[in-house]
C-alpha cells in the first residue's frame, strides 16, 4: 500500500456552509459556443500570404 486514504463525511449543514464559501463553477465547455474555434478555417491560407 502506497499511502493511507482518509475518508471523511460532511453533515448537510457543513455542506451548505462549504457551498456558500466555495460556490460550484459552471462547466466552461458548455458555456463556449460551438463552431467558434474553427469559424475562420477557410480563411487560414489567406492570412499567411504576405502583402507585397
């Protein structure tokens, strides 16, 4: 065995206090709009050309 695992439990009151202090963050992948990463994929070659 590599290390000792400590298991601890919270009462509902402790859990409420913890959630007030550290509110859960929304999932960032769901907030991001789809298609935004590759919206300019067809203009990629045009950006690399030098003007001159």
